[in-house]
C-alpha cells in the first residue's frame, strides 16, 4: 500500500485547508485511515481517524469541532477538512492506513498557520 497526501500549505489563523490522502494497492475499503501530525520538537500525535465501511470518525480533543474526516472508497481517497485553524495546528501532517495490525504511512505534508 502506498499513500500520497495532497494539499496543505500556509494559511492565516481562522482560515481553512483541505488535505486528501490517496491510496494505491490493496483493498482500500478494508483500511482504517487516520491522520497524525508532528510539530517541531514534539512527538507525533493522533488527529483523527475514519473506519472502514461505515465511516465512523474519531477526533483528538484539540481538533474536535474544527476538523472533519471523510472517505470515498470508490475513489480510494480520504479527506481532512481543517477549519478555524490556529497557530498551534502548525505541524507536518501524515495519513496512515492500518489493516491487520500493519501500518502504512504516507509522506508528511507541512501545514503552517500564521497568527
């Protein structure tokens, strides 16, 4: 499985950005997809996830109500919509696919939120 993230960039506080994570290989609908981020000098942290078939989502408290994850199994993509961005959201963002206790990571994409 290979994952590629699109989107990200620079935005002012209060603005929005949208990421897409596209997967190749494997049966996409079998993967739990999650997003993670790593800010400078900090550990990588969980942002949110979406389940395989029914699209049940889970979010970190820090982004709940501002970020939304959705998936399109036919297009093999997962989207991360980030609204009301804050400077503390600045980080490198990663998407991850998980199946049978195996993790597949995409390359990180920088998000910078200016105050």
